[in-house]
């Protein structure tokens, strides 16, 4: 019984680290996956490099993004950081 009590702090540390580190990280990963799968033509986005634009074409894991008049860039889907919600 005494040997088992010696493991209690280790077990407590593992439980706390699960709720403080691993679970939030898994939730963030799930949210990012949902964001990337919900991209649609016409969405206004910000890339991980800080470039703003709107999606013109989606081809599997590649996007064509218009960043200015007559300026388009090809971008990997995972390069999208966020979708910009316009305020009304």
C-alpha cells in the first residue's frame, strides 16, 4: 500500500498535464481541421504569413487567392490562418 502511495504524485501530475496541455491542444487541432475543411470560394482569409485576400478557386489542398486587382497567388490550404468575418 505504501508503494502505491508513492506513485500518487506522479499520477496526479499526469492527470493535471492531460487537462492543462494535451486536451486543449487536441481541441485546437480539431478547430483548425474544421476551419480548413470549411473553406469556400469567396471567403476572405488571412494567411500564416499575414497576407489578406479572398479565395477564388479551391483545388484539393491548393487555393488560388486574390490579394489585389489582377494579383493572385497559389497557396497550400494549410497556409490559411483564419477566415475574416466582416462586420456589418
